[in-house]
C-alpha cells in the first residue's frame, strides 16, 4: 500500500466543498487516490468514448444518473458538465458529493473557475515524493538511481524498466494530450522541442534561443511550452525581486516536474551514466525543487518558492517564504563540500541583512555549519525545513 500525503487534504476538502478537484500529470496516481478515498462512489471515466458521447450530448440526463455523487475522471473532456454541476450543487450543498479529476490543468481549471468557483476545493497531485517512497520502503538506494528512475508511481510498484515506461509515456500520453491542446503538425519537431526543454532544466528560460535552436517561431515555442505546463511536465520557477529591484533579473527558470523524465529525454539511462554527466547538477536541483513543490501542493497550497539572481550572475537556487521570512536554500549535487559552495548564500545574507539561517543542501552525509549557514544532507534538509 502506497499512502499518499495528499489524501489527508482531499478528505479535508471533501468535508467543506461539494466538489473536490484533483489534477496533476497522467500516471501520478489520481485515479488510485480517488478510488481509495471514496470507495462507495461510482467511478466514471470520461475517456470512454461511449460515456463521453452521452455526457456531451445530454449532460443534464447524464448527471441525473449520479444525483448522489460520483467520481468523474478526466473531466476536462466534457466541459459542458461544469455548468450543470454548478446548478446541482447550488441546490444541494452536501460536501464531498462530486470528485473531479483531470490531467490538463488549463482546460480543467478554466472550467472550474468559470462555473464552480467557490464550490470546489483543489488538490494538485504530483508523482511520489521522497517521503512517500520512504514510507513504502521503495526509495532507491542511491541518489543517482533516483535521478534516473524518477517518481512516477508505475515505476515503483510494477516490474518495468524505466526506459520502456518513459518511451511509452511520451507516445501514449504526452503526444496525445498535447495534440488536444495545440495543433502540432510536425511531431518530430515537437519531440525535439521537448528534449531541448529537458536540456534546459534548472536554467533561465530564453524562449527566443529555445525557439531558434528548435527551428520554430517564438510564438510556436510559447504555445508548446504552455502545453507542457498544462500537462504538468514543466514548471516555471519565478524570481523573487521585491527587494533590490534594480539589481535583479526577472526571467523565470525552467524545471521538469519529474527528474526521471528529464533524464530520459537527455538520453541518460543508467545511474553510472548520470554520475559523471555534465547535467547531474541541474538534474539534482530539479529533483529538490520538485520536492518542495510536492510538499505544498499535497496540502492544497500554492508553493511559495522562488529563486534569486542579480545581474552579475550571483544566484540562490531557492527562496522559501516561511513565516513571513525568506529562507534561502542553495542546492549542490556534490558529496564533498567545496570552498565556494556557500558564496552565493553569504552574498544573499549581505544584501538582505537577514539574521535568519541559510541552508545548503548537498549529496553528502555530514551535518555541518558555517556561520549562519546550515550544511545538511538533502533528505534531512527537506524534512527539517518543510516540517520545522
């Protein structure tokens, strides 16, 4: 049994909202979570062509069959349902009546905000977290194994090679979902675009350069990137620039939600290969950023995370807003502390005049300190900083 941290949030929201919405990437465990949490509710998949045809052609009669509530999976495929659900829940505010899931956040959430605003509680479910894998005793033994395998549930509860799974995931889900969002005429070019995005994980996003490297227009690159965001494949981490405004860049950084998928797209297929790969540091950073996102999204909260960078290239990988304080976190993939690892954190503290501790996550095992800077193994750091 894999216990999901988000289940507590789903149950809480079901006590206060007539509709609970669970969204996230395909194969992140949404269907399993809803069925386990609401075993008595009928489950209806709107990916079934026959069911979808009925829901679209006669939504009122379709919903009459589920007056006591139901789970509607991939509900963004039948957007007409949202307006009718609004009427139903306004007549009867019984909490936890309908559970809606979907894997395309823009289509699903636009329907929710237009028709079910104030009536629906939202949870964004990403693949497993480190904590969830630890509880299930399925966490890979080394960091490099985790960088390759990633966090998607099927890779941890099935006997399947990660290369085979990611290859099928790309074809079965990503390419199909993207085609529903945008008109991709050249699929090979789109595949190149996705791989080029993976090569930029953990880096500042330069959309013009990305478009030029892929041989597509700036507008096409923007549309394709939005589609990847909508499908929960990539995430844009925005800079924090309320302070020292004249010195800071305002360009977001691009990250993949799942480090295993990024590694696969980069052609890194073994832990031995990733150990000495030039992208290991960026992949390690991608993994840590993803863990912070999961912590907050599992609670039904937006993630208050940013990065900081000035126009001279001095950067802190992550700023966490916690208790009205900005907590700086630097992320290093090495197992040995280099002399310059704390330079950016020290400069941040000099600029900000803060007396709060700074954090350095690294892939070693010792707990150290350098002035106000806590140097801590990344797994311990995640637990201490998010739960402390």
